[in-house]
C-alpha cells in the first residue's frame, strides 16, 4: 500500500520544543484500523485520521484516533490539529466544522488562525479510595491539597490528583505498572496530577494507562476533565490555562473555557507545523 500523506504538527506549544506532536493523515480513505495503528506506532504518538462522514447531513468529516497500542474514542490535540490543518488547506471553509468521533459529535470553531473544539461539560466525583493512585505516583497525604482526588471526564475518564506545589508535581517519578493497575481499577485512562499556578492557571502531568508511552506532553481531554473537576468543586468558572509538558522539557499550554452558546466546553491552543517528530 502506498504510504498516505502524513502531516506532522505540534499542538499546544508554549515554548521551544513544546507541544504534543500529532501526525495527521488528512485523507485516510483506504486505510484500515491496522494500517492506522501501525502509522501511530511508527511515529510513537497519537495520530489523527480524517475520513468522509458516515452521515453527511450530520457531520462534515469523521476523525479516528490511534495511539501505538490501540484506537481511542477521542483525542483533543489531534482533533484541534486536524481541524487546523483542514482550515489551512482550504478544506474547511465555513466558520464551523462538524466532526464525527467515536465519543460523539464535536464542533470546531474557526476565528482567524484560532481553532476551538467542543467537549461535553463533563462530570466529576471523588475517588473513594485514592490509596493505590497515591502509591502509583509515590505520594503521601501530606503532598495533597485539601481537595479530593477525583474521577472526572468529558470524553474520557481521567483521575485528577491535587498537589500542594508545582515543584512536587515536577518531581514525580511514577511506577508505570502501578499506574496501569490503579487506572484499570478505576476505569480511568490516565492519572492527571495537577497544582495551581498563578490565578487562572494550573500545571499538570499526564501518565496514561496504556498508550505505549509513559507520559504525555499535552492532553486536551485531561485539561477539559480538570476544568470539569474544578467546576464541580466551585473552583472554576472563567477560562483556565493548563500548562503541561514542563517536566519533559516540552512546554505546552491549553485553554479551556465554557462555550458561550451552551453547556459545552471549548478547548483551544496554538498549532505549528513540524519538519520531523522530535
């Protein structure tokens, strides 16, 4: 099979070498799931694949997402990157792009070079027994803010772990096998420890359950889950900037805000072209 055109993007960069690399196939017709997963494995990152919609009356495009280990229902940074790429190529001329995903419908809004993608408003609840989560991250109760560890989700479940300081966050050295076990017990797709920064800002790290790599530089779905978790605690209403990837040397920034037109959330950030995956 001829190798499909693949465009390499960095999504959510906030400094040199920052952002989450996203290989995007802008026309994935003719690719089956095995070929898509193989491409993701070859690049070592979440990859997005653009297809015609199943129902053109309901959507303009269908997106599929793969990590090296499996298919994902939703990937925030690959959605943002693919929408940005279609706009840049003149293939998304309207101000709104309607997208089918396995997790449900998503809309991308275009304003100049800026792209915002929607997520459900989400839900959050305390984790009854956070002990295995803390053990997986090498944390004790003294490391936590006086807030609950939460199970939160917009499209995919994340486990939010509130830390007292950014320094403690960046010093984490989790046990990958213990992370996997803790996530499986909770039905979570990743542990997302976080700490408050300056007003309107949080810092976070993402340790996925089983994606084929140990840490993620920028996780849009986790950032929206964090916003949902903070809203459930009465701690977020205005826009939130989530900084991630700093401990990896890949500084990233995601903006999450309420949708002005309804109950959904909107996720946004910068996108850049890459010559190669760093």
